[in-house]
C-alpha cells in the first residue's frame, strides 16, 4: 500500500513536470526496447494512466463512503423521529378520549343548566304573581338572609295562601348563584375542548408530516442500497486496477530495474506537448 502511494505521488509529480524525455535520442530510444520488441515507453504510459485512474477511483470511493455514512445517520434520525411519532399517536389517542369525556361532561352540564334555568324562570313567575315585579327586584337585590325573622315579620312574610315568601326568595337566590357557577364552568370546559381539539389537529398534522418522513426514509434506504452497490463495484474495479498496476510495475522493474523505473516516473510529462514518455520523434524509426 505504501509503495502504491509512493508511485501515485511520483505519477502526480510526473504529470506536473514538463518535457521528461527530451534528452532521449535515437540510440536511447533503441535501448528503450527489449530484445523481444516490447515498447517500454508505451508500457510506462499505461502505468501512468492506470495510476491516474486509480487516484480518481480512490477519491470517488472516499466520497461515496462519506455519503453512505451521512445517509445512514439521516436514516437513524428519521427512525428516532418515527419513535417519537409513536408517542405522539398515544398522546393523540389520550386527547381523543379526554375530548370525548369533556364533551359528554359539557353536554350534561348544559342539560343541568337548562333545567335550572327552567326552574328559575318558574320561581320568578311565581314570585312575580305573588309580590309584583318591583318586590321581586327588591328581594333579589337583598340576597339571602341568615337571620331568623321575628314573629311579627314572619306573620307578614306569609301570603294569604300560606306560601313562605322568604324561603322562596332564598331558593331563587341560591339557584341564581348556582346557575352563574355553572355558566362559568361551562365556558371553561368549552375553552378546554377548543384547546384540546387544536392540539389534536396539530398532532394529526405532525402525523401527516411523519408519513412524508417515512416516504423520505424509504427513498433514502433505496438510495443507500444503490450507493452501497456502487461502492462495492468501485472497490472491485479499484482492486482489479491495483492488481494490473502491480503487474505493470513488476514488468517494468524486470526490464529496466527499480532505479530506472523511479527515474522514469520522476521525470513527468505535459499533456499539451507530444514530447516525453512514449514520444519516438519525427523522422525517427525503431532499430
């Protein structure tokens, strides 16, 4: 691996330098070919090309691995949100039950309030018939009296038909107070129901967003599978190229020696000029 990195670094330096083989003459060119007619320069060009391709593959592999890690992290975050959504669903179910109980409670309280209003109106009519409207207003403004009336007052508090006016007025006042309390409680319950319904709607919206999140998670899973397959293919390709590159290194080393190979790789070549590695020269032919 260290040797591969060293060669890759040499390849990069070779690409950045210029005119690496300007000094090669016709005689040198003839010595660049073996007895069996192998073109050394073409072989070196193949080594360099494979080295460049190998570097590009390693960069792409590193990018793909980072992408897979990020996608898996996003997927894990999505799963955590999905777990939180489960708690949200339970909370929504609890709110639904609570809303049903409160709505039933409000319904019962409305029925009770309606019944009390009917009783109160009946008492108002009864007192109005017996005392008149002015006397009724006076009684309602006084409220309930806890003191025991005197015998003289008690005799005047009874009508000709024996009805206890003071007891009747006390009942009216008590029912009125109870009715006011019920109205306040009813108003509070209605506000509570509205708030709970709002929370429930918010929960349902979150649940709808969770559905989109699940779809996004499924898309990420597919994308991860594609990327993992891509990485696997690129690893296989990179391994194959490494094997070919090592084979070429061995071939060049056998033909030129390690020192000559290092010299060739350190010279470099510019892509804009036809001179350098693999250039045979105009008007020159192999011996």
